[in-house]
């Protein structure tokens, strides 16, 4: 059985003051249904990826909120896996289709973050960390700063190489009308931005974002379209201090190995990727852990322009989390949409020539959960 991405829908990402989380979820869902040209009553289940709404707005039980608002009575689920909530929702929808339980599934990831004070958002996001890390007063910028510092000490990665990630992804976002920050920046601007947690500066960080993304996944054995041929999840310790290494995300390696085996492909077959650059060091780790380059050379690899448009394998053509935005529950679904548009050859100015095979990597926390998907024409 083949899993087809039959329809896609994506809202603008940004500070969307005039729209609620439900408004965003419905907008993306209805666009995906329209794109799939499917009768909504043929949707067998709805999977909603969301991390924060219960903490910041008191709205739990989000599955039926979305489903009933669409006028459906199909099965509905809210999936939470920190910033990997969207990717997990896609993965679980695929399992339901492969099991024969469902034929057509709507997956929608949505988050409304800008209505809450920054302190509340920081507190809510830290629910993805360990109790020991919270007791120590750590935040995610600080945790990723520890990873960055370890990588710099072990491999000689530089602040400039971190900055190159932001510069590339802002350029890609400048070609994406849905991006939160559709403008270019310079290495100098990144290096001069205020330190958040050394060596991480403000422009090394993804923003607080509102937005939603939706896909219709269907059992379809036809030969035309975009298909998800690999879908895998792996986990690591939630506490960074208990990891075997601070310079890799082991769960990325494990999930990628399984997803590639399912797809019958290797990293050399991947023409485009969307990876989890919540902080710039995250994209450097992804390049190494997925196998795009040897361990320790991720900074050099990105600085060489290999991952920019026109390079060997463009990465984060949407702008990534850094510049397209990071509505945490929606990110994993948005990644699927970007690769789908690329494989459909409908990405406009961001289009990667001859893109026929892509990959997504969605990370929860500091890598306690990683979801990897492989998509093909």
C-alpha cells in the first residue's frame, strides 16, 4: 500500500493577531481538502498536532474541536510530542492507513503562540525538557548553547558557520510569501545580534509564531503524485546530561536508518531536505547525523553553499524554522508540505531543479524525539 500526499494547505506564518488557533486550523484544513479534491465526508480520521494550547489557553481535547468545526464526526486525536508534534501526527496517520483502519486522513498541525506573554511561552515550551533541567533554570536556548559549545570545542565549528545557517535560511524565506521573516540578513548582523545564551545569539534562534499546516494522506496505489515512502520515529533521553554525546542527536540517526530502509534509498538519493533548525546548531547537527557530511563538518558543509538553492542538496528552502517561523505543533506538517511542493514542481522561486526525492527531520526538545520522513514522486 502506498501513502499519497493527496492535498496540502498552509496558512501564513507570523504574528496573526486577528486569527484564533481554530481559525488557522480550519483555514489550512479546508485548503488541504480543496487541494485533494476530496469530499470531506470521506475523511476517516483527523490527527491534530499541537503542543501548547492546553497550557496557554486552557483548551484540551483539541481533536473534536477541529473535527466538529469541520462538520465531521470521524475519529479525532490530538498528538503531542513537543516540537515534533506535527511529525508524530503524520507518522501515526500513516500507521492508521497502513493498518487498513483508515483510507483518507486529515493531519493538521496548529499553534497560536503570540497571544501569550513571552515568559509564559518559555515556561510552556520547557515542558519538553526534563524536571532536572527545569529545576536548574535552563531554557532551550541554553540547552542548545551547551550543544553548540561542545561542538565548537570538539570540531572547531565557528560562530560564523552558525551564522551562515541563518543567512541561508533567510534568503530562502525571502522567496516564500508564507514566511514570517521573508527578508535577507547578513553574517555580520547575526554576529552582532544580542547574545541569548553564549554562543547562541538572537538571530540564531527561531521565533515565536502563529500558524497552521494541513495534509490529506490517502491510500493510493497509483503511479502519479507525491508519496511518503519512509516514516520513522526514534527517541533518546529527555535529559541532555544523560546523553552518550552532546555533539549529535542519536535519535536522528536511528530514525533516518529506519526511514531509508523503508524507502529503499540512501542519503545520496535525497535531492532536498527540510530539517529542524530551531537553533542554528540544530541544522549543523542534522547535516551530520543524517549523513549529508562527515561528523564534525556540518558547519563547513553549510558554509560551502552546498545546502543553498543551486547547491548539491538545498536544505530548508521554506526558510526553515528560523525564518519561515516555528509554530511548534505545525512545523512537522509544514515540512511535509514544502517537500511536496518541491516534488510537485510548484515551489516557484524556491524550486529545486529535478527534485524527485526529499526528506524531513522534525525534532522534539533537544532530540528526545525525532521523526524522519522520506518522500518521492
